């Protein structure tokens, strides 16, 4: 596997993790002067020239060169937030709905078993799909509610449906997280 596809953590101008990219993409941002490299050992910020002058450790992954090589970046910081500074609209999907509702039935609180996307105002009565009219529900609650509103069925919602907003909380799978990211990415 090429070192150019290794993951790199992207921080915004406030040093909040917002994304990941590949080493190749990090260098593209660096050469376009859109980002700088962060040395996780001391949080020093580097351009390309100062980065390649840093010593290479025995455990460092390097980009090989004729004269030996230089470390790949593991963290970069953007010079301006650009499109990353704007609020991201979260796509409505079953997976994202499950994340919003914490995998929990919004009627009974059950977290195990098969879950469905449930329309608060039934689709048969004009209810649209989307963040403000859909919740996660277990099969028994979905069947019990049927073609009624929660009020008509006597089944109050645990929380009112809402559209999630992008937040500075960034999550990356533990299997993909580099040790050097620990000071920037929470548990």
C-alpha cells in the first residue's frame, strides 16, 4: 500500500477536527497554501520546507526520496475554514436517523431488535419523509401505532424529531485513528 493513501487528520482554523484526507490530498492542500502540517509531538506548524528538515524517527512512515525521505504528515491545519466553516447539512438516511436517535425506539426506549423508520404523521395521511417527521421505532411499537399519530395512539415520543446540525464533534473509527491524533480527537 502506498504511503500516499495513509489517513491525515484535518483541523479547522480553531484546531477542531473536521475531516480526514489522504497524505496525497494533504500535500495538495499544503502546496496550494490552504493548509500547514502540524507536528503532533510539539504542535509546531510547518510548511513543506520546514517539514522536510525535521528528523525522521525509526518508527516514522516516510515518503522515500533519493536522499532518504521525510515523514508523512499525520495532522494538518487549514489556513482558512472556507467551505468547512459553513454548517454542513446532514443527509437524511436510515443510518443517520439511527445515529440521531441513538439506535433507540423513540416510543418505548428499546435498543435491541430490528428497528424501522417510522413516520410520526403517517405517510398515508400526508406525512412526508425527513428529519422532522421520522423517528426510529421498534417493530412492536411501529405496528401498535399503525396509521395514527402518537397522540391518537397514546404513544408519546421520547424526543421531538429534529434535524441534526453539523457540530465540531468529530468521530473517527478507533481502528482508523492514529495514536498521534489522540490530543485532537476525543474518545
